[in-house]
C-alpha cells in the first residue's frame, strides 16, 4: 500500500493506526489530530504526536507513559478531571485543577488543610471528597451552603449550629438531634 492509501484509511478511521506496521510520524499525527484517543495504538509517540493528541482530546494523557510536566499541565488545564490519570501530581498541577473545580480534591492524596479550604471555597460540596475535614474546612463549606452538612460524616457542634443559623432546614440534615436539643438551640 502507498502512504496516501494509508492516509485515506486513517482519515476514514483513525484507530486503524494500530494495524499499520511502523506508521510514519505523519500518519500518527493525522490519526491523533482526528481522534486523540488513537494515541493508545501508537507505540512510543514523539512529543509532537503527544501534544497533538492532548490538543484533540486531553484524556489521551492516560495513554502517555511518563508524560512531561508540560503535557500534564496542558491536559489538566483542558479539564480538571484529567488529574485522575496522573500519579503523584505536582503542586502546579493540583493548583491548575483546583482553579477550575473544588471537586479536583478527590484526586489529591492526603490534601492539607489549605488545599481542602481552597476546594470547598470553590465548590462547597467538594467536602464530600474529603475524609475527616477539619473544623475550619467544615465551617468554610457550610458558609458556602448549609447543604454541605449532608456530606460531613461527623460534623462539629459549631458546624451544626452554623448550618442551622444559615437555614433552619439544616435541622433535617442532623439525624441524631433530639427535640430537646433542637429547642435549646
């Protein structure tokens, strides 16, 4: 087959790149420009092919072995949830993800209190992805919306009081409160 015949096949179905023995970089680029996910069928893609794949579909980061920090950052900037494909993300990557959504905290291993606060200040309900939030994090989430109380396994008394002061409906989110406790608040 000629190169042009291969190129036409790739134009029809970018995934055919996986069935072409020793595809040229031009073929690889065409495939990932049409569908970044085709990267999964390319062995040892060049940096240019990697960048083209990420530019097309940032989720293609999952198919790059040992991606550069720049490629990782490009993927995370394209979508915070691409942080999920990265092992041990750098602080810069975490920051880029948290700028977009507090929910990115779910992909951060053992986040410190500062990161937790940034997450719940961005999205109050990001607290559902934080195990054992500190009292300060609980309060910050509830200040965002009293409904955050529903995601806190063991809310502090101060968190319960703040939620109720924000909206009386918060009482329904406290399963272990007695009538007497409610009346004395």
